[in-house]
C-alpha cells in the first residue's frame, strides 16, 4: 500500500522525525512517498533507511524540493 507525507516547508530535523513516525505505523512492505524542501532531508532519510532497515526505492529532485519513496522494512 502507498502512503504520502508532505514535509515541504519544514526544516531539519522535522522531516526526519515525521518520516520516522509515519514509517513506524506502517506495515512491512508498505511504501511511503515523502516530499521535502529542506536540503538535509534526503541525506537524513537515506541514513534512516540504512539504520532502520528500510529500502530507499527512489530519491529525486522535484520542483521546490525532493521526493523520496521508501519501502518499510521489518
């Protein structure tokens, strides 16, 4: 199942905290699409995926920021 989180306009560390909170409520295999405008967000979210065992499906630059797709791990 796909879920969306818009953190545009929020600054570090709020995009990371909100992403982590939403991921914790998802089932393994669910996909979360995060949009962020903070330039640190992609770095922090990539690291979150590595540390917590989630799969980063895509990381792209979009107008006004970034879009990351994450598959929740176990």
